[in-house]
């Protein structure tokens, strides 16, 4: 059983994210931990009719096999599901910053965007999934609420794109405003009045923090809207609301810039994200005092003029109005300072502004000295904090010069304009290796950090894990390559001793697999090179350095490796560039000829990641599909790639791409079936439902071929599946088939997908022998009736009778065997 959970007291982003995750992972239960927050309480009747939220207390933990955690990564906020951390796989989708103690996730997506909905929505779009209008409206409300109507500093382009997509899917923006920003209740108004009365501004290093307190005994309304109201009223940079509730105190913090309130409230056990955080404490004076004392420590250094100015600054010597205007227009400047030498520096006469000089020229004063038409120039030192600059901008007509005193003059360093106030400072971008590691799930990062300490050299993260991290995606497994000198067995044993779990080794191939208790699978392989003796053959391998190991990969985007020792990305074939262009480019022209299964792998990746084949790949396809090449290709490898493709949510797109490339028939002898039956397939019930779903898709795929049973034989289908396929073909021919023969999975799911009009017939409860049937045969009421029913039921369980007619015939024989005869 897969469960989708967020956190206690759901807000719109959490609920919207749960809805999207339910779409991404069909068949999941949406678990409600705690209750609904604020306006969601009033919407509960509407939501109950449309959304199946199951209270966490009603979900048996021993039946949960996987948890999808959204809008949260903290185990203490998921109620009873905390007991599953480290025991079942967790996928985490969250927009809060990663922090120590987060759930050790094996997959998902964690990134700094305004709302978690914005992380999940692109995955739905990639898979071609849509939303009902109510679902889209809920998701839009999540983005709107967590970005403050797309106005908070944490808002990103991805949030805006999510809003656009949700509107196209039917989200009702007017309704969202009513949901997210309802009229203040009487309780909220009372709290707001108390907060306003107590509000005071605390300033630290140019940062204005509004501190407001209130005491409440009864119902506590949602306070986030009040925090933003106070921020706007007092023109502060941040706000800390202190709400006393008996012995406990709630702390709610918001900031516009410079203060990471999540880290700040972490001082008193709180958390959240950089612009919004929450804490629950005891002892209000001590907690607030501690926070105020540590405020300066958590503030980013205030930007200065020297950091934000435009440099260098060009100057003018005294000249005519006409000549000064010509230089301004030639340079494209609105103004330039006019200076004359002064000691080791310059003396600033003023600013020559284009608009003033144009006006002077229109008045016939073009030949006059420019000094007569200069605006006042203000010069400030480079260490001046930006928070102090705005008054000087007004004095200097929207510009200030930045300079250092040189005796009586100035050494001009740059210029700063009003426009620069709104220009975002470029942040120092982290090295690529660091960004890859940060994009990995928490569980994977912990494992890699432990390996880096234990094995200082020779361990590389490779292939899909690197590719997906660069795409801000992740999955439940990682691939590591070990250079000569590092043994697979040593790494496997270290991981199990450090984290628990189990491992298996394949000494002949130099590979191993480690399964960690929190769901992460680590595949290990000693670096090697491959030699193909003839086209399509299985390769011969021998130990080699990492460079040779990357050389044997299929596509450039899979031929990148991250050194755990140096955190350097090895990209010898330009995979990063192809990743940005979303291209699949083989490493060399004979790549497909050596291994035609790479074509299928490419189609699978293209469908999953919305990539396309590069021109070189398209040119390399025809030789690889020649009969003489495919005759020597590994049929088992081709079959495995087909089954792996059928595991994907985007399997049909992959098959369609193979058909478009002209590869589906040469590789498998298959044609592309219609899409509709696959869309009707439901996740089968029973053990290992994902495996049963793949089998159902395979049966449906073969059902539409010219000779289905021959294709099934060629793909080495099990006898069970071949017999099931034969039954479905009999149904298509109109032959009579017993319901019981179609009752087991995956045949049942395949039948319902292929013959939806016969669903009522299949689900109809089969007629079984009853007591009155025996009475109609002439048997009198009494113990003999029960005895015959018991013996018929036993025969049914053994499979000796399958229909009502069979049971009736057996009953007649039992009545006539001399011991249970009718009178």
C-alpha cells in the first residue's frame, strides 16, 4: 500500500500537493494527519465529496509499503507515519530547505520554489496527466497562498508557470482569492487589534523587524494573513508574531529579505523555509529574548553601494552642451558626471543629464558651456548600506556617485541609479558538483557522504543518478562505479554495517547490490571497459579506469560521473550540453549496432524525460535494424528492455516513439496497438501489483498483434500468461469462456481493459449450490443437506467443480452414492 501524506493542519499547498501526488502515483491513499487549517475548514464539506482523505489513524502501518511525503520533510510532523521512517521507502517532494534530521528519502524532488505544487505539476505535464477543475483550483490555491499571490520574495518563474498551467486546466482564480484570503473573522480581528497595540519595530544592521504580541484563550484563527498585513502596515523587512496560548506560545515569522526565518526560529526548535517559519515554545520571554539576541547572527550582510554599483563610471571634461549631448547619446547614458582634476583625484562639478541638455539645445544654447546646466551630484563612499541610499537618490535626481576621498577630491569608483535598487544581486553560484549532491534525496546524500569519508579515492556516482540530479529529478536507486583498488565487497559491507540492510555480490561480473532499510538501492560495479566481438553480441569486459568505463555507456547524458573525492563532474562527451538541449546522442556511430537494446533504452528515456534523439542517433538507426545485425543481438537483453519500458508510466509514448522510428517491428515483430485499452488498465489487486500491471500491459500489447501466441512464444512469456492470452483471444472470437477462468490477475485487469462492455458479466457473483437446490432434487431437510453442501464446497476449493452445473451434477452423484440417497 502506498500512502501520500503531508503534515498536520493541512494548508492549501499541502492539500494541493497531495492531490497532485495522488495523480502521479495512482492507487495511493491520501492520509490526513491532524486536521485542516484556516479557510480549508470551511471548505471541508465540498472537499469531502470530491477528495477521499483517509484519517491516518485508520491506516494500518504494517500494510504500508511506501510513503510519498509532500510539502514537508520533517518526521515529527507526520503523526503515526514517523514509525515507518527508515523501514519503508519515502519519496519527498518539498520546497522547504533541506536540514539535518529530514526523512532519509530515496526519491522525489526538493527545490527552493514558492510552493510544492510547482514542483509536482511539471511531472504531471510530462506524463500527459490532467486535472479536474476542482483539483486545478485547489492546486492553484496552494501556489497562490504560499507565494502571497506571486508577490513573496520566494516566488520563482516555476511558480508563475505553474499558475499558468493550472489556469489552462480550469483553475478558477476568482474563487481562489475568496478561499485563501477570506474576510477576517471576529476572532482574527480581535487578535489583529491586540497585535497592533503591542507592535514595535526592532532594528538590527538596517533590518527592520516588527515584533507584535497577543494573548488568546479560545479559538485561534489562521495567523499567516495577519503577519503579512502587519508587514505592509509598518513597512518592515520582517515580522515576528508572538501568540500566547496558556502555557504554550506560538511564534510565527515572515521576512522579505536578508533573514532566513527558518534557521532563525531553529534556535528555539522551529522550522519552515527562508521566508516563512513557525515554532511552538514554552517560556515566551526566554524564547523571544534568545531570538532577538541572535537576530544579527542570522542576517545576511546588508548589501553596500560598492557591491551594487555599476563600474567603472565614465566622466566628462568641461565642454559645450552640444558636444556633451553627443557623447551621452553615443554612449547610451542618461547622465554623466562632469569633473576636473583635483590633486590625486577629481572634483565633481555636477551631473550632465541628457534631458536637461536637450532642452538647452532646443532653446538655442547648444554652444554654451555645459557647466551652466548641471544637476547636483551626490558622492557616497562604497561602504554605504543600500538601506541608507534612497534619500540621497532623491537629492541626486535618481543617481548617486560612488567614490573614495583623495585629499580634496574624489576617486570615482562607480555610479548607482534608482533602477539598481530593483536589480537583483547575482548570487555566488555553487560549483556544479555541489549542486548535484544537493539535488539528491536526503538518504542518497547521507550514503555518499559516508562513502566519501570511508573511501577517499576511486568512488564515482555515475549514469542516471547524475543525469536526474542535474534535471532536479531523483529515484530510489543510485549507481556507483569503483576504480581499481576499491572492491565491491568492501563497499557493500561498509554500507550494511553503517546503515543496515543487506547486499548481494556477483564476483564474476564485479558487481553488487546493496538494499538499505530506508528503501535506497545502491548498485555497485568495478570500472571496466567492454569489447564487442561481433554486432549484437554480449560484450567481453576487463578492468579499466573510470574514463574507459564512461566510454562504454549508451548516451552522452548517461556518460557523466561525479567524483565523491573531489566533487568534480567528469563529462568527456558533452553530456551536460546535451542535457540542457534535452538531446539523446549516442557516444559513437556504432553504438546501436553493438547493442540494439540501446534504441529501446533511448525511447524509454525520451518518453520519461521529454527528450528527443539527436541527428546522429537517427542516422545510426538503420544499420542497427538490419536483419543480419538483429540476428546476432541478445534476445534476452531486448526482452528485458521491453519489460523495463512497460514498467514506466510513459510506456505508451515510448512504444509510439519506437514505432515512429521504424524500430518496433524489426526489434520485436510488434505493431503499436490503440491507446484506449491501456488507459483503462487499473492497478491490479493482490501481492506485487506493479509486477502484475506490467504483465497486464504485456498481454494487452500482444492481444493486438497478427499472431499473438507466436509473439508471446518469441518473448518467452510464461505458460500462465500464454494461456491467459489464449483465453482472451477466445473471448474475441465469441467462444464461451467461464468467468472463473478470468478471475485471477493480471488476466482480470486485461479482460476489463479489452472488453469494458462485459464488466458487469465478469463481476457478477457466480451462482453456487444452495440448500433449496438440494430440496428441489428431492432431498429432505436435515443434516444431509449440510453434508452435501460441505462436500461440494470442498470440491470447489480444490478446483474439481467450476460452474453451478458442475456442482449440481456432483450433488446428484453424492445423493445417489448410497449414503446420502434421496428417499
